[in-house]
């Protein structure tokens, strides 16, 4: 060890590494970050090194909920019973189903944001098997899944590499994903006392926040449908809410980065209208209130509209009125 340290120039290299580490620590402290070292989270903060499995579990010293859970609870189309049936808080929750169509999207996120995480979490089916029909291939797949790995097939890798190369050609796209990645924003809701969690893809330092979304349709209407249908605006709004409370800084720009999962891997960079973020904030408040009420009462009701008369929507009324073959009266 002494020989290595005494080698000419080694003190400069070691000093450079030390300074780099110290700069990173100072920057993290300046950003108000906390380092997770295991156990329950008992205080609010922007946390680094919280494993995804911990984030989605009972990680706080009280009931907590993330964006995905809040979106399940949001009136008028949410359903508390559906949320509770799959919640980590439910000791009798339904077994978790493996949704393989989500694997590709998660893999792209992991590779672009954390190469080490990709190696740790994913494995690729050996080329000797073209499908899962043989007993050996099925046993191998089961063993990988039991070990906590997500299994990808060679075609997945082609598309993942294609997306990564496509993104790398657009400096704006690349820059939007630069920042503090894999940070967990965790705080207590002042009104209800429940813990809230958000984990955006990237937290840049310039007053904006970005999230990467894989999709089958990155067209204008496709991005709009995905944003409203999946509640992506609520996801951004929750991160903005947490950062505003914890850092006292207002997020002024919100961007969703859509990329298609098939050739030619077209993409669409979509700044989000602040009005849509405001609507997301209002939806979140309703969902947070529902979560707190259900936690307090232990009752998780079915759909909000149960028992309410079902009426025809406006578009259906107009469709019937415009159809010449349909008489104006039934008689």
C-alpha cells in the first residue's frame, strides 16, 4: 500500500478523488439531501440510496403512499378497494402479478438512469432458447425470478439499445435527464399527517423537473392521452409539491420525455402546461384526503359512483340525434 501511495503523482490522483468525493458530499448537503442507511424513515427529506423495493414498501414510521397509489384513489374514477387489495399495508393483499409488458419500460428507465442497477436487476434469456417451451428454459426463468431478477429477451435488448442511441442524439433530451437521479422525496402531509413519497427520474438544479415515459404512441394525441389516462401530470405535481415543501424552491418547468418502444424509436419532448399541474395538485389533495380517511376508519369502499344513476354521455346523445335512421320518438 505504501508503494502505491509513494508512486510519483499518486498523491495528486488521490487528492483529486478525495476532493471529488468531498465536493459531492458538500453538494448533497447543500441540496438538503439525506443518505439512507436502512431502517424506517422518521423524518422528511430528499433521500439518496433508498432501494426501489424499500421505497415501495412500509419504509416510513407511519402509513405512506406514493404517486401510483394516489392515482388509484383519485375521484371520480378511482377505487379505494382496488388500492387496498394490492397495498403493502394490507396483510391479506393479493399476490403480486408479474406484468411482463411493463418490463421493457422499467428496463429502459434503469439502464438510462443507473447502469449498475440494470446489471443487478435484469438478465437476458440465453440465445440457445428461442422461447419458453422447453423445461430447461422454464426452470431457468423461474430460478431468475426467484432470485429477484427481471428476465428480458434478446429483442428487448435491441429496442432498449435503439432507444438509448436515439436519445443520445438529442442533446436537449440528454440534458433534461441530467441531475440528481434515483432520489426519494419523502415528507408528511401537514393536513392529514400521512407520509407522502415521490421519486422523479431526475431532479435538475434549474427549477425544472423531468420524467421519462415509454409509450407505443408518442404523437401529440398519444402523449395527451397517456398523460391524462395514466395521471402523469399528478406524478409531476406530487414531486413539485414535495420539493416546494422541503427545499422552499418553486419548480417552474415540468417536462415529460416520451419515447416509443419500437423502431424507429420516435420521441416527443413535452413541456407540461402549468394549469395541468395545478389540476394535478387538486386531484392529489382529494386522493390524500381519501387515503387518510380510509386509514383512519379501516374502511376501503368500492367505486365512488356506486349507486349513482348512470346517464348517457353528451357524445352519445349527439350521435343518436344525428343518425337519420333513428326516429325522434320510440312510438
